[in-house]
C-alpha cells in the first residue's frame, strides 16, 4: 500500500467514526505530521503516515519529539499492519 492509499483510508475510517482528519500543513515548519485526527470527546491526535518501507526523516523525528514534549499524542502509521491497528481503534470509537 502506498502512503497516499494509507492516508486516504485514515480519512475514511475517521469519518466513519464521526471524526475529522485534517490535512496538517504548517508553512515554515517542515516535517510536521500529515494529519490531525479529531474524534468526538477525545484529544486530537497528530498522525504521520508512511508506507511500509518508508522512514521518518530527522526533521520529522524532531517535530514528533517536539509535540510529545508538549504532551500531545502522536501516532506513526507505517504500512498495513499499523493501519489495521488504527482501524480497530476507529471501530472502537464508532461504538461509543
């Protein structure tokens, strides 16, 4: 699965769970996560998307560390296995 396909599926699953998956673009701040996933009654989660063979760049790692130091949840979804875990979480959120 390509990064684009994984990201598209994340958006679909989030919508099905009643949430929004905003595309995160921050001019002047390279390496920010790809999406901000917001579900009803939960904290937003920053999501970085990678294909199975993809790797985080140094600047992406720094941005993730920066968010985590601010006590913000960050999730890296790499490949179909991680996408399956995300899907399970979204299905659980749907049943609330």
